């Protein structure tokens, strides 16, 4: 019944729409129709000349995309669907890890100058507890290091310094998490490509042995198919390597901020401790 009602609804909408269009056309003045015909006749040649390139450009672009898609599909099948798909898996997992690291590192960035200023102001206004609250409400590894160091203030400046250094190493480990897996996929991708090439070469020589004659067609076809897996593996390795180096640059920038801000924090804590002792 629902399908029947839906069909009737669609038919009624089409009927009413057609009737409305016909009514509007019938109500149009005859003079406007004649004038419009004259305008259309005058503009027709120019419109055809102007629209011809516009119609050809999307058609050519669409044809180019279709041709590219067909070419990639053909090369993928020629290279051996098994090894080509297995090599693509390394790209998928490698890119997933790279994107995860880039998002994590981007969210880990902190305005260290503003954080140091807020911590210093909090120490002057409310002491260590106020400064800890500021660090607790701030996102990023720098704020976490500050929090761990300030939480050990009662044990002495030396303990604060050791805590900051130790927890800085912990945060560095978190920043470099999963980077070893990315390097693994960078190494695996071309290795799988080379493995596919070796297997393809073996199959090519098997064909030569079956034919009983070294034919240029058989040799060239087998070598071409074998090298496609190596080509895909090298392309994947290059792409992942670019992402990996970008991630390393983000990690290095965060580590420099952590070290610089940690030194500034210790200076602020020493100044605060000296002020407390004078009181």
C-alpha cells in the first residue's frame, strides 16, 4: 500500500506540475512570444559560437578523467591484482597513521608565551594552586609538563627540575608514537613491489620456457607487468616519506617549545621561591 500511495503521489505531483506549466504558457501574451522568437533568432548564431567551446571543455575534461581511470584500472590489473592490492594496503594504513599523527600534533600546539604569562600571574595572585589550575585547564604537552613540575614544588626546586626533565621525555615519547609503524610501511611498500617484480619475472621466464623461443613480445610483456608492482611500491614509499618528514618537523618544533618553555618555567619558579622566602 505504501508503494501505491507513493506512486499516486508522484503521478499527481507530475500532473499538477504539467498543468501549471501549461497554464502559464497559455497566459503568456502573443506579442511577448513573437518578440522572444525574434530575439532568439538573432542571438542563436552567437550563442552557438559561445556555447560550443563551453560544451566541449567539460566533455573533454570528463573524457580525460575517464581515460585516466581506465588506464589506472588497466595497469592495476596488469600488475597483478593480488600484489597491487597488498601494496595499496600499506598506503591506506600508512596514510591513516600519518593523518592521526598530524591531527594529534596540531592539537598539541600551545601558545607557550601566553601560558608562561598566565602561570606567572597565577603564582603572584594565588600561588601554586592557582598556577596548577591554569595548567590543568590548558591543552598540550607543555601544560602537562608545567603541571607535573609545579605539583612537586613542595619537595624543592631540584625536584621540580628533575620532574620537568623526566616528564618531558614522557611527552616526547607520546609525540613520537606510531612513527615506527609509518617507517615500517615506508619500507614494506617498495619491498612488496620488488617481490611482485621477482614473481612476475619468474612467470615471464616460465612463458619463455613454454614457448621454447625468446620472443621480444613475451619478454617485454612479462617485464612490463613485473615492473608495475615496483612502480606502485616506490610511489607509495615516496608519498609516505613526505608525510613522515612533515610529521618529524612538527615533532621537532614541539620539542623545542617544550625545552625552551621548561627553562622559562624554572626561572619563574626560582623567582617565586625567592619571593616566598623573603616573606
